[in-house]
C-alpha cells in the first residue's frame, strides 16, 4: 500500500482546511488525479516553468504550492497561453498540483505564525482572529448517552476552543414527547406522553463543519427523532485568523531589529517608516500583502508591523502610530516551505510509507533590488 494524492490532501487540510480560505481564493487540488500514487513531492511558493521542469526532472508525482496556478477559471487551456502550457505539461507528465493559499495564511502554524517564530517572537497569537465562522450546536440527549454523543461530535470537529479540545457544556432537564402510532420510541410507549431526564449538550464548531458534526451526532444518538438547535455565533475564532502578534524577549532599538529582520529573511531591501532609535518589543506580522491589517496592528498596540506590498498611503497612515515595514512578499512567505515539507514527511512516517519531499532549489521571487 502506498500514499495517494488524496492522503496528502486530507492530511494537509486537517491542518489548513479549505473552508478557512478567503472566499475568492482558489485552493485545493488544481491539476491531477486524487488516486495517483505519490512517492516524491516538490514544495514551492510559486508554480513557474522552472518549477515544472524541476518536478519533471525529479520525477515527482505531486507539487505542493502556496500560490495557486489557477487563480480563476481559464477560458481555454492551450500551449499558446503561459498557464495553459504549464497545465498541459503537468498533465503530460502525470504530475498533480495542490495549492494551499489563504487557508495556509489563516491557520495556526501557517505562514504568518511561521514568520513570527522565525523572527523570535514569543506568546504568538492571531492579530485578527477570523470572524463570522463559528456555530453552536445544542442537542438533547437522554441520561447515559451524553459522553458517547460528545465524543462523536468531537471526532467530527466540534468542541475546539483555542488550545483546548472536547469543550462542551451540559444542562440537565426534563424532556417530553408523545410518539405517533408508527413511532418506535427509545424509552416509553408510543402514543403515551413520556417525560425523560435529558441533558442539553452545547458545542462550538466551524460553520463549514456543521453538517459533518450533525451527521456524526445522529449516528450514535439513541433517539429515532433527535431534537437539536444550530446557532450562528459572532465570537472571534481563536483557531483561525489573519496575521500574528507576539513579543520580543527584550526591547531593542528599531534599527537593530530591522537589521535582524533583513538578515533573517534575506530581504534585499526594507521599506519602512519609524524612528530607528525607538525601542520596540510588541511585534505584529502578516506574511505577503497584509497592509489591510494596519489598523488591527495599531489597535493591538504593536510597536512594529512587518508585512509586504505596502502602499504609499499606508506609510502615511502609520507615521506617528507604528513602525511599518515592507520586508518583501517572497521573503515573508518562503519561511513556510520547510514546515510544509516537515508536516508531509510526518504523514509518511505515520503511515510507514516511503516518501521523498524536496523544497525547490529555485528562488521564484521575480523582484530584484539594487
């Protein structure tokens, strides 16, 4: 038995689920066959001619990229089109392509978290936790079956709150029912008014996972007809979000910290605003184009916000409020390639299957500096 593309995709999306991605993003398996055997994988930020040629030369069956090759549905796939040519070459050599973009940005241990760890930050948390993504399920369960139902819902993804799992709350009460002539009640008699000691079990779950949790609950619940409620909740999601926030072990001058950032990320140049003599300790980061989170960084009382693709007017907004640093798009994201490779290798070890994972030897950054 060997690993298949679908095994890699499933394991990856347990870490960075598709539903977390920005709604206009295109993530997941973009080219290939889910049932294809996988023994060699190439990890990259971008999919370019160089990357496809490297994958062919290494005889890989799967490329894992951060930036999707297909951002939007193509109108045609031909050799005269740059994207079409890459798709056809991948298909010709039976190489699948899986992309994890904003779902990898928005998850714990994802791109921004890895950037924060690379820069030596401690007590890392999301800068802007995901909003409007949670639901609460309340289900009524007879005595003696609560723990069984709770475990089933947990396995389906309910009950995760930050660093804690299996989170639930139960309220005891009395339920009533009268079964029809064709009913088959778990307790009591049909057509008789029955009163049963029950527990109202409440658990949080991602909205995208509600159907799966309900299905899991129904497989173990003893009732023929199950009473349950679903509520959308507005709580920020502690498990997913944008950017990251942390602290340096000791305060240091901004100029000293920026030299460390430039050296650590390999940035050819840094664009920034802020006084280099100011002491800094509270640091906000967002890999890639994250200047839309500038107000979140200011609200978090960060001394510095490190991101990329910063617009001119964002520097004006930051001036006097926060040190804003543009460290480069590729530079702030390439740090996630090793964690991706390490996680995939762990999947193979757990399955006791042979798998070779390479990080591309090419620098796909198209931007040059002088």
